[in-house]
C-alpha cells in the first residue's frame, strides 16, 4: 500500500468512526439535560408522568453511553495509529483538553451511577434531582473539551515552531483559540436540539402506533418546546460562526458558498449545481453573504480567487452546508408550528400526517448533525493543523489501514444493531402503561 492509499484509508476510517460516534456523542451530551428538565418539571408540577419520563429516558441513555465509550476509545486509538505525525507534533499541546475530557466523562459517569441506583430512595425528589446537575455538567464539559481540540486544529496557537519542533507550549492558550467560542456553542446547542427532536420523534411515533396516553403527549410537547428553543439558539450561533469564518477561515466560507471572486455586496448562494466551474439553478439572495460575513450589505467578501488552488477546500462542502441549514430551518419551523398550534388548540397538530413529519424530524436532525460535522472537517482540508501541517503529511504509512477499516466497520455494525435491539426490547417489554400501573400499585401498598 502506497502513501496515497494509506492517507485515503486513514481518512475513510476516521470519517467512519467520527460519523458513527457523533450520533452517540450528540445523544450523550443532550439527553442528560432533557432528563434533568423532565424531572424538574415533574417535581414543580407534582406530575408523575414527567418523573417517569426522566426515569425511562435514563434507562435508554445508559445504553447509548456504553456504545459511546467504545467509539470514543476507538477515536483515541486511531489518533495515535492513523495520524502519528500529527500526534507527535501537536500531542503535547492538546494533551490537556484530552485529559480534561476523560475527567469530565468519569465525573458524569460516577454521578449517573449514583442517580440510577437511588431511585425511590429519596423522600424529597429535589435531592435526587441534584444528582443530575453534575451528570449534565459532565456531559456538556466532555463535549466542550473535545471540541477545544477540534478548534485548535482549525486555529492553532499557544506554541512556537523552531526547526520543526514545537516550543514555548502554552496549553491553556491553545485551548482558547479564536475558533473555540463559536465551535463549542454550536456543538452544545445542536446536541441539545437534536436530542430533543429525537425524543419528540419517539413520542410522536408512539402516538401514531395507537398509544394515545397523555404521557406521550406531555413528552412530545416538552421536547418540541426544548427543540424550538435550541434550534433558534443554533441559528443565532450559526450567524456568529459565519462571521468567524469570514475573518479566520475565509477560504472555507468561500468554498461553502461557491464564492469564486472577491466582491462587495456578495450574494448568498443556496442549492444549485456546479457544472464546469459554472453555478447553475442556484437561489441567489442579494447582499446576504456580505451581511452574514460582516453584518454589512456592502462589505467585501474574500473569494476563492485569493487562495492557491492546492489550499482550497473541496467544493462539495456547499451541498453539506445547504443540507445542514435546510434541515435546521425546517425543524425550527416545524417545532414553532407545533407549539403554537398546540397552544391555540389547532386540530392539524394532532393529525397523522403532521405527527409523521415530527417522526421524520428525528432522523433528519441526525442527518443534519452528520452533514455539519462533515462540513466542519472537510472544510478544513487540505490541513489537519491549519497552515502548519497537511493531512497527507500527518497520516501513517502503514499498509494495514484497509484491514483496520474492515475490522472497525464490522465492530460499528455490531454495536449499531446491538444497541437498537437492546433499546427496542427494553421499552417494548416494559410499556409506559404497565409501568404507571405498577407504580400505582406500589403506592397503594405503601399507603396500606
């Protein structure tokens, strides 16, 4: 296997691992907040349904955490095996956030275990709720620290290079790069949004399948409201991300928008196809790119003509950007319509066709997360460490990467099928109606 093949298979394996891991990582970051909100609402309203929501979500969450641990470990292993030159150069700089990410995970896991095994041990449910705070904090900070590593790769700082070696290393400065605020905020808001819409999708599906229990209606309303809040937050953060790209990674913004020539009053390009360097069938929004980049409709936006050809990211990231934004806008509109429709008691929000749209929203949100992640990573190419090390120079020269790809693909297939089977059986054998009835019997027994 030549070096080009090693680079290719290393990139494919890394993309496969991250694409699989991001599903469980996103759920792992967002679900703890959903659990905490549900239990808090249950305590505040003295409503057993919300308490049970938290309880059942936690059971499913534990399964996704277990799979996330495996895939997260695989990523750490692959960083050293597939990208040894990158780790040799930057390993000392990013060691601190990598360590802190591990610490945050264990912090979360410890309190999650205590939370799980203390159900019904507290007469005052508020004390039990307190255990969820470190779980939610640990999950979010786990995402924050690992995103800091990614931000460093996009805007490396906190060191000097002398004779090809990193010296004067400042790990703290390396963690707080210009890319960090928007990347961290975007990762967190999309994790919360996606988790809410996935849970809403499950609630809508149960209602469609004949379980017209008020429990599922409450779950649907709660998650759609949370999803709406964080989808709006994601849109606002996306605007700040556009301004960051315009200042620090203008080649990525130009490639994403097929902005070939530097100009003032630049239009925003939506959809379309690229045919021999010519954009066809696109929707052009006048001045919108200048507004996105600089909050000024007449501002100059740097085009791809200002960059060497070998430093321009792949132009197909335009489709990834469009897919991510389109799904985000769709889910914002869908959740807004549902919340307003429910408040004003409009019948169509309970119609089968509308609930199927909500069911579809869960998979669509996952697709948006994948598209956004691919956009973030492919948009940095050809750099693994922007401006310092190219991806092709960071990869291993091993001839066994293709075999590793097959082995890890098999592992992820087993994990995916296994987690789906376990989750399905877990909730199918213990429907909410039965669990509510059992809890009522327990309470009656305690009163006697």
